C-alpha cells in the first residue's frame, strides 16, 4: 500500500518585510503583476493577507478583502517552480477556513479567461461563474475580460 502525503504547509500573516520576496514571485508568474503598492495598500487596509511556507521557504501568498459576509479573493499565487503540486488547492482550503472564521458565507474572485489553470483550479474547488467584467484586465494589445466566480462557504 502506498500513501501520498500532503505537503506540510504553514501560514502566517503577510508583513511589509515579505514584499520583496512576494514581488519576485509575482513578477515571475504574471505578465501584468500586482505592484509593490498593491501589496502595501492591502496591508495598510487591513485585508486578510497571508504567506504560505513550505519547509520555511515562501512558496505562495494570498490577499482577501472582507466585505460584510463575503470574502473577495484578490490575489492567490504559488511560485512557478512549486505549481502543479497541490499547493494552490491547499492554500485555497486555508483561505476558505479563514474566511468562514471571519463570518463570510461566500467567496468571490475574478480570473482571466486565458488563465486556464487558474480557472480549472477554482472550478475543482467549487467555484462557479456568475458574471463577466468587460475589459477588466490589462492585456498585450488591449484589455481582457474577467470571469467573476463565486463559491459558497
């Protein structure tokens, strides 16, 4: 009999001192990354911002904005060399629990239609498309829509 062990991830609140490491990941994985200011402003606003650690090394991070009984997932990212190992799903599960503990009954997010891996992850974890924001994201040669997705918590 063989057993597959889940990664042993640890989570802690994001701190201003994490932003250099976060920016290194962000700029590696996104053609239009968040800016340093986006992360700084999220921390200053008191958003639920987390770093994900594996064996002491940062492998991901996430930022959620609370809004009454909702959690709006603004950014969830796993380092390029750690993707496709189940870490994104583990981080999502942590965020679901965190949002529920804060009183949220649903989670919302936007994702690019061109982000097939992100959209697939969200669908596997119970998100469903509820709308579209036209021209929401910058794109090479113009703008790209955003799919609006939700999941009950």
